[in-house]
C-alpha cells in the first residue's frame, strides 16, 4: 500500500469507526428543540413536562376500546380531561368533572356544567362569579330549577321533590335557520 493510499484509507476507516462508536455510546433518542414539517404521521404523541419529566398530555388511539383520545393529566398524573371519539360511530365524549365557561374579556365564570352527587347540574353565575343565579339540576324524580332571585325551587314533573308543574310552560325553541 502506498503512502498516498494510506492518507485516504486510514482517515476514512477512523471516521467509520467513530460514527459506529457514537451510535453505541450516545442516547437512543434524538432531542430536537423544534421540528418543522408539512405533515407528521405517528401512532401516539405524549407531551412531557421539560422540568419534571411527568406526562402532561397524550394523543392517540386507545387499543382497548378503539377510541381516538386526547387526555390531559393533572399534577398527580391522573387523567383530568378526556376527549374521545369512537372510530365506528359519529359520537364523541368529554370526560371531565366540571366544565366552566368563562367570559372572553373578564375571564369570570358565567356557566358551570358538572356533577351534583350522582346527577348532573347546570348553573348560570352572576357578575361576581361566586353566586349561582339559576341552577338546573336533576332531582331524584325529575328536574329541579332553582333561582336565587325568587328564592324558591320549581320541580318537574308534578310531585317530584315536592314541587309542581309551572302554570306557563316555556315556549318551544325556534328552529335554527
């Protein structure tokens, strides 16, 4: 082997060995600060807290029930909010303890939808964001409408939870145009 061939071959051999050793010694996962692409295709996305490493969110298909799910986790790594869509149905679900609707400018709560015991409840809140002006809840035998201003509760159907059917029922909603 000539001197000239050694100057070409040996650096290439050392480079190949170094690249092979780097793959064995380095981390198996690549870390990027940003990825820009037109289309990204994967089976599951997990978002981790950069400081603690705990799971914040998960997006993917749940193999047990074949639902596409987006799950947000709380501080204790328990699912706090779950949005799910069944693959074979046109039905979606939101699993959350309470849904709060806030005013876009003042950020005060204006509506709360949640559970009252084992039954559902919808509350419309006043300007101070603390008192429920109107609450519609499910009673043991019917619906219960409570109004803070009237200071009384009305129940449907008659006799449910001690109430009576109102004299003037609410008019039907006009059809959407």
